[in-house]
């Protein structure tokens, strides 16, 4: 492992988390570089579109969560990074499809043109499909873990986090929210599925890789649940108060569309207080762990202190 890979395991405060995020971004980008080799045939356009979406952008918070959770159990960092790559594949595929004209119809993502703008809609659909397939190819490979049962558990958990009871189901609720008025419980359910499920898997993956006890797994699930909701509340606040230049995407679209959000239902101050409460609860779930969980604690604080 390089020194860039090693920095992500240091104990950090939320205000000094940038070195860890930068290090994991470098690690993820270098591995995408190897995985997404451009072929010398017409498939090149597809792989170029995948690279356009997957490389050089995003917070990489989900892979960092996986590395931090794996670090609790001494999991090999190269194997943990492979799981992080798989999570990013699914996350990026969801963003490509989310940006399509049939969904949110966005033309900018991570400060650059969305895939269907930079290429075309058909290529964007295929790029998302291919990234989803790549996620399971990476997880199922023996290089991710020597135990086939662990690899199967990872694939099953990611499928559940991505499908109708996870991210895709949350996206369907999000589409329905354009035409229906959601109350607070249904809005929370929407975000728990659309955003929270993949964040939860990022943490759960560490427990799977590390063969965590039932008690340890329960603590990490509680942490991930509260973190996921707080992260979305912070996103809702940024959608109203954030800077589009820093965000690298258009803001205020949910408000303009009249969608129910945590902020529209609770108000700015109450929403911010709720996010703080959830983060404190998330950190409390880690009380059974020692200093080895400091990175998870720092990520939780960063989730509501970030500016993008």
C-alpha cells in the first residue's frame, strides 16, 4: 500500500478530514484507471463515458466509510478498497441515470457535463449499466476476499441496497414525490432508501469483511442509519443555502419542483437541529469501539459540516 492509502486510517477531526478524503480519492481513481482500460474498438466510447463519470470527482465518502469500518477489524486495505470501488460503481451508475432527461434532466454533475450531455443518452444508459455490472464483477473476484461466502454476502447486501428495497425503490418514491405531497415519515423513508441504503452498505461491508459479532454489527447498522438520514438533511440544507460553484451541480431544484424535503417539512432551524441530533446518536452507537473508530466519528461530523 502507498502512503496515500495509509493516510485514511489516521484518527482525524471533521475539520482535518480532507487529507483522508483526498487519499481515498487518489486510491479510487488509480484503481478505476486500471479497471477502465479503453479498448481499441467502438466500445471505446462506452468506457470513455464510464471514466468521465467515475473518475476525478465526488467526495468518495462511501469508500472512506468502508475503509474506516474495515479498519475496525484489521481488514486488508487493498481488499477494502476493492469493496469501495464496487460501491462507487453503483453510486456513479445511479448518478448517471438520475441525471437523464427521463429522471432529473441535469446537465452538470461534479462540475462537468453530465454523461448524456458529454456523450448521448444511449451511451449514458449503457455506461450506468456497465458500472453496475462492474461492481459485482469486482466483489465476486477472489481478490476481494479469499472466502467465497464473504464475497457472496457482499454481493447479496449490495443487491439489496441497490434494488427495490434500496436505492432504486427510493428513486421511485422520489419520482412520485413530484406529483404527491409526502409527509415527514414518507420523506424519511424515501431518503432512507435512496441515499441511506448505499451508505448503510458501505458500513455494513466492513462488518461483513471483518466477520463482526452480532453486537458489533448492530452498533454499525445504528451508526449508518443515523448517518444516512443526517447526510440527507445536510444535502437538503445545502440545496437551499449552498454554493452551486462548490457543489458542481444545480441547486434548488427540489424546492422549485415543490418536492417535500426535510427542510420544507421541518424548516431550516429544526432540520439543522435534527441533523445534529442524528449525528450525536450515530457517534453514540460507536461507544463500544475505541480510538479505532475515530475516523468513523470524524466522517459523521463531516457529513453535516461540509459545504458541498
